[in-house]
């Protein structure tokens, strides 16, 4: 394994941690956001926090995660790495969650959210479950 590959792997892990932090925190902000009046100062503050989290941390981290991850995939190949196929499928599901969270963020930004607190409490668990499955695939490589 080349030293360059190890640096890529380190960058990938840093990006994943940053992306996951946002994926775990943004739905929690949505939970709190549902509990304040739409035109309140608190709502305006949540809108700023949600936008900055998505645009300054989550989206750049997701892009680096994908770009570096695909680059590393090119280095190790897909042929006999069935665990990697499964991992990429789960990372695609995580990306779908990211896109949904951006849609929900835009609803809050436009004062259009109609989803209850419970919806976001449940949505908050999805990235956690995906992360657990991804880590098991990467570390254990069960197939």
C-alpha cells in the first residue's frame, strides 16, 4: 500500500466523520425547530444554523467523501470486493438522506415545514443505522 493511498484514506475518514457529524446533528436541529413559532427569532436562528451546517460542512464533506472514496476504489478495484459493493449501496442511501435533509431544510427556510417533531426524531436514527452497517462492512468485510 503506497503512502499516497494512506493519505487518501486519512482524508476519506476525516471527510466521513465531518459528514456524519452533520447527518446526525441536522435532524436534531429540525426537532428543535419544529418546537418554535415559524416567524420567531428562534426560528431565524435555526434557519441560519441549518443552512451553515449544510452548506459549509455537510455538502463539502459529502463531496470529499465520495470523490476520495471513488479514487480509493479505483486503487483497490471492485472485482472481488463484494463488501465494497454493499458499502457503496449504503453510502448511496446515506446520500439520499443528505438530499432529503436539504429538502427539509429548504422547507424550514421557507416556513413550509408540515412534518411533526416525531418524524425528525425517527429520521435522526437512519444515518446512525446506515453508519453502523457501513463500519461493520469496512472493518469485518463479511463477504
